[in-house]
C-alpha cells in the first residue's frame, strides 16, 4: 500500500502535467505580462523534472518534442 504522501505527490504531478499545454501557450504570448506571470510555474515544474529520474514518456514528450513542433518554443 502506498503512503498518503506518495499518492498526493503523484496526483499533484499529474495535475501539473495536465496544465503544460496552457503553460507553453502562455509563454509564447507576445504580451510580456502574460508570459511573465507563468514563469514561476515553469520554474517550479522544471525543478520538479530535475528531481524526477528517469523522466516518464509523457514528461519527455512535453519537454522535447511537443514544445518545438507544436508551439515553436525551443528550451535549450
């Protein structure tokens, strides 16, 4: 049986990943106020990814392929 903390962590991570398409759209917005307001969430998500080894297929998809192909954003 998983501990309550593990379950909460998994649910929280899934909720954050569900918001990634919106994050990328907001970061690509030409209005600096819009993109600037989502920067803290982007920072927190990248920090979470750095602590997650190995990345899931879904995380890898969002970080590499989908960002470039769908949104035209290059992270590195």
